[in-house]
């Protein structure tokens, strides 16, 4: 029961990080549940959130890459 509560607290923190678009921190918290609380009974919830966090991180990285490419084109155009 104590470990379940600790794992649930990590899930709450991971969800907070996702709302803040800090997907790396969320992924770290969710991965910690897997590593530290292997007896946790609701891993389907952890896996679902982990998938969402990875998707969010991927989207952020794609947006950053696009911005860098646009900035590079703008820099070349100004030369």
C-alpha cells in the first residue's frame, strides 16, 4: 500500500510535468516507477502516460528542428 501511494504520487508529478510540456521530466518520473516500484499494480496507466510523454517530446523536438531550419534560411537570406 505504501509503495502504491508513492508510485501514484510519481504519476501525479509526471502528469504535472506533462501539463508544463516538460516531457523529459515526465518520462523520467514514469520510468522511475518501473524501476523502483516493480510491484505497482497499474502499469497500464504508466505505459499509457509514458507513450503520451514520448509523443509530446517528439512533437516538441520536431517543432524545434523546424524553427532552427527556418532560422537558418532567414540567416542565409540576410547575407
